[in-house]
């Protein structure tokens, strides 16, 4: 299998530890272990009690029963047995695509989005068509274009909802139209759902609540601020989950006892984490909006309380060169849009500590002034 360089991951692997002001990440400000343990109000005694009772064998191969039960509650009618634990959402996407897509299959992938969703099927020998999102339409794709792309042999449609890097999410009504088109040819719809809007009453819906051949992928990395636990999952119908099981034994075996226990603990306290993250996102959004409004070299389709954004910079310099200069001279890290095949833009993760965001944006403006 031949795979191209993974643009955004390669960039972060090289540069993220060099940054003083990291505005490249799309996680909502990662929790420290101290913060996680204190979710119980007893210095982590709840987690330590769980861990003390644990045997350090392989553990529950597909995820513990409590993990499956907690995750199944995110969906309307999901059997916990159809939840399969993975190594993050990247592992979940790998599992789903490897299990369902083969040589000469036809795949339609939202583009740009997370590169794994289109280059992995292509690496497996599939014929991949891009379903392009459009900045002038609020980074939405066009349903008429999907109707033109769909074929009788379309095996899968791959989506990233909300989108990485833009932060745009597709409404339930829009998803229903995609379902109708996919169902006409019996195609699966795989949706990476790691970015959820932070509004309490957001009009947001998982694909598995709309479509029997829908596959939802998620993790604790973005919305729940614990990427270090490396736990994700797939949610699907039983037939699909059983297909995944055959491949999963080759790709993962298990997530690990410690990681599973920490994931369960985090999920037990998910409402506390979500409330913390809502406060942080709204606080940072106000800071970010004010900066955008006062920065003449920046334009943006503002994401709806989602932790990733994709502003456009009006500068007379190659965007990757600019980002490297910004990091080396001012300590600010962004992801250049070239890593998503969109020159002129950057991925800017604004959901960090407010003081980091303020100083990082101030230093970014200082760099812009050199072009004035």
C-alpha cells in the first residue's frame, strides 16, 4: 500500500514541541492529569480505586462493558455491543476503511478534510472522488455535486462533521439528503465526529441516528480534551460491527487496561468536562472574534463554537514560509493551509488557555505589520 505524506501530522510532528504559543492544535485545551483526577472532588480516589482493582492483563478486548454502555448513550438507539474501542479516532477510521473498502471500490470523500479519509481509501486501491467544500458557501459542499459523483458501485462516502480544518458542521437536514443519495446505491457513510459544537442546543446529529449503514467515529481527544488517553470508538449496526471485529484483531487487539479505566472515569465526568469546555470555548471565541474584527489581513468563516478554524491571510508570502518564520521568530505555531491543499489559509486552534491565545494573536498581528 502506497500512502503520501500525512500533511498536518507531519507538520505537527516536526514543530509542535518548538512552540511557545501553540495555536495549531484542534483539541479544546487539553486537561492535565491533576485536573482529570480532581473531577471527582476527592483527589482522584475514584480513579485510583478503579485502578487498584484492575488486573494488568489484556483487559476487555473491545472495551469494558461500562465503556461501551457510556458511549452507547451518546446515540439514540445504539446497542452497546456495537461499540468497538479503538486507538483514537485515527484507529477507528483505519478500522472502518480497511474493513469495508477494497481495490477498485468507489469512494466519495469530503475535501478538504482529515487527510486519512481520502488518502487511506486511495492507498487501498479505491477510486476516490473529492466532494469539495466551498468557502463562499460557508465551507459547505453542494448536494448537486454529490448527485453527479454517486455511482452504482459507490462503496462509501467519507465525511468529517464538524470539518477539520474549517470547523463547519453539516445540519441534520443536510445529512438526511446525503443519506437519501447514499441509500439509493447502498453505500456506507463514514463520519468522523470528533468535533462537536459546544452550544447546548446545537442542531447536531450523529450519522448512526439517521442511517442504518452509517458509521460514527469519535474519541476523547477533541471535545473531551484528553488526547493523551488515545481512546476512540466506532458505532455502527451489528452487521457492520461484526465485520469490523475480524479486522480489529489484526489492527489493535485492545486499548489497554489503564487507558480503558481512565476513559471510563472521564466519561463518567463528561458533563463537568463539557461545562468547562463550553466556558473556555465561548471565552476564547470572544477574544478571537475581536481580533479578527480588528485585523485587516484576516478573513474567516467563523466556526460555530467548534475548536478548529480556517482563516485566510492576505499576505504577500507563501503561507508555509510565513508559518515557519512566525514560529522561529515569534514562537507562534499554526498549521499552513498547504497541509490541507488550501494555500493562503491556516488552521488556527483558538481553544487554548486565554492568555496563550491573546499573546499568540498579538504576535501574529506583529508579523502582519511587517507587510503594511
